[in-house]
C-alpha cells in the first residue's frame, strides 16, 4: 500500500491503469490494493469524467498524513543506523539508497491484524 501512496504523492491523481503500469502491477492486483486503501481511508477512487469506464485514484488527507508518518519513521530509522557508521560507510549507504528504495517499494504489504492495512516503514 505504501507504494501506492508513494507514487500518488509524486504524481497526484492517476488512472488505475496508469498507476498499475508505473508500479509494474497488473490492473487486477492493483485494484485489490486500491480497494484496501479506499477501505482504510487513504485514497479515493472516482470515475474518470473523460472515460466512464476508467477510475481515478487520489490520496486523501488521511493518506497524505499516513505517507508522511511512514517517511518520518523511515528517516528516524536511517538516522539511528547512520549514527553507528563511519563517514565512509555513510557515503556507501547513501550511494546504495536508491537501489534499496526501489526494492522496498516492490515488497508486498504484510498482512497484520488491524483495523487498517499496514503501511510498512
């Protein structure tokens, strides 16, 4: 789910088909994830006025707040980790972060018993 919020934070509203393409997912997989994000209150799904067969996905204020919270948590983790490293090691990690970020975004959202789906950190 965090991959949906990450993409929408960068692009704004997208058609489900465009979002699926950008995330490298098929439409049916993404539709299920979007349905969970809608149920959690993180995104809205509306009919595209230019094509009534298509749907648009947008982040809600709650989704934006959840996305910011995940980013803050990730930042805190990185700060704690880098405090234990030499400056050379920090530089190596910084060089590897874009690769790691792509890998993290492609991880499936874990199933956690909760009233809202897990966002991951």
